[in-house]
C-alpha cells in the first residue's frame, strides 16, 4: 500500500497541512515534498510536482513568487509581439 501510494501520489506538506496530489506519471520521484519555504528555484527543480498541482486544481499551493515570476515571463514574452509606437 505504501509503495502504491508513493508511486502514484505526491504527499505535499503546505502551510495549511498535508495534501495528496495524484502524480502525472507513476514514479518514486517527489513522493514527499515540504513546500512551506519553496521559492522560484525550488519550484523549477520540481516541474512534475508543479504540473500535478495544476492538474489537481490546487494552484493555491503554489506560492505568490511563482505567480509573479510567471506573470513577468508571460508579459515579457508578449511584449516581443507589440507593435512599435
């Protein structure tokens, strides 16, 4: 049972407690992750966890620094397509 759980779910410890997040692929990777002090660099090291959190509609687990970084990246990307004034 523990092996099945660790292959198929991320156990995520957040500020509000523990969350079971279904994994995108059956792997032992990131079976338990404490995200209470994650910053952008930490999230970049765990892309499969980020994808699983988004797919599980638990985006509130992603901290504000990731949201702000993504907004800046998207904004910078879109700025490339603006017509010069």
